[in-house]
C-alpha cells in the first residue's frame, strides 16, 4: 500500500472535480492518502498530518495546483528523498508534469512504477551581514536581489569562486537553477537550462550597460553578490518569497546544495514539448 501525500491549491478552477477523481482512484488502487488540514477538507478519506510530517510519512507527494504549489512542496520536504509528482490544475506548467486531464493515467503509471524519477539541482542561499552568516535557505528556482521600493539603481559586486567578475549598476540580479531558468531569469533574457544541467544562470535586471550578457557557470561554483551601494530598500527573494532586506556591505552567498529535489514524470512526459507549448514555438512556415 502506497502512502501518498497531497498538497493542494483548492482555488484552482475545477479543483473540486479533480479531488473527487483523485479520491476515487486512490481508493481503487488501495492507497492511503495523507494531507494537510486545508487540503484534507477536499479529501474526506485522507489522514490529516502537519507539514513537517510529510517527509517522514509519505512515499510520494502529489503537488496539486501550479508551479507555486510545487515550490512550496519542495520547500517543506527540506531535502528529503520523497519524490514530488506535480499535477497542474489548469494549463501545464514548467514544474508540473501532469495535466488534470491525464490524472488517472499518471496515477496508474505511479502505481505500476513506470514513472521516471529525476533529481533536480537545488541551491543554498545565505546572507552574510557584518561577518555573520545567516541561516541557509533552499532554492529550487531562483534567488533574486532587487524589487526595492524605488526606481533608483543599485551597485552590486559579483564574485565567482573568489574571483571578482565586475561591479554592476542595475536594478537587481537573478541567480537561477536550471529549474528556475524558465522563470524570472527568462523574462530578463536569460538562457533556458535543461533541468538535468549542473549549472547556474546569472542575469542582471535592467543593467546600465549594453554590453551585459547572462552568464552560465558550473554548479560547483561559489557565487557571492555584494551590495556595494543602494539608495533604496533592497530585497532578497527566494523562490518568489521575500526573505530579507539587504543593506550596503551585505553579501549573498549561493552554492549548490548537497541535497537535490526529486521529481516523478509519467512515461510520455517531454520537457521540450512543454517548452514548445508554453513559449509558443511554432517553427518557420516555409
């Protein structure tokens, strides 16, 4: 009997119908469902557990919502080897692997162990303030320095593996994992990194130079961004959540985590098919 965890975003369209289908299928497959209190309201047969119990209780975690729900699930697992199967209650996302229309087929593949498991690179981010290093934060998508309450530029010093790269006048900076390369980094002109790539992407936000280009560096690198000058409140955001206000002299240090996140994909999943769909790649009509 599989112990299947469920974290759900019930505000998505048709969510109630999808939850009903999940309960029916889980009962048919002989699964035990475990859910947080909010999700369990829509899954009457599920056992309610706290968020910090999922990593030690379930065999697999179903993320039912959008990419934001996947990010939340990855965070609460805190490096545990429990795999996540992302089910999108809407259009297919970059982090979710299954559309709601294919729910039953995906669960059958999970039961028969035909799903593919893949480890995805996760970063660790910490702020050094006055020589003191703060708590390490897990980063599945990206760490973003910027989004202050003023239009005035900031100056950031970038160092990679101890070598000073340059000092940049800009609105901010993004360090993304391969999973996060299709997020904020993509909107700033960054490259798309295939999820299995062991690399970081570094993009400036509105740099005050036409010569700037995004960087792709090895995942083994140590990245340090120093706040050299800022006339506005500078915010560090991790996976879309504001976590700390930065001041001149602060250093944001980013490295690859030793504990990746694990994801499941159905047999017919294609990352490049998702790219074609989401980015509207149509090719040339010759």
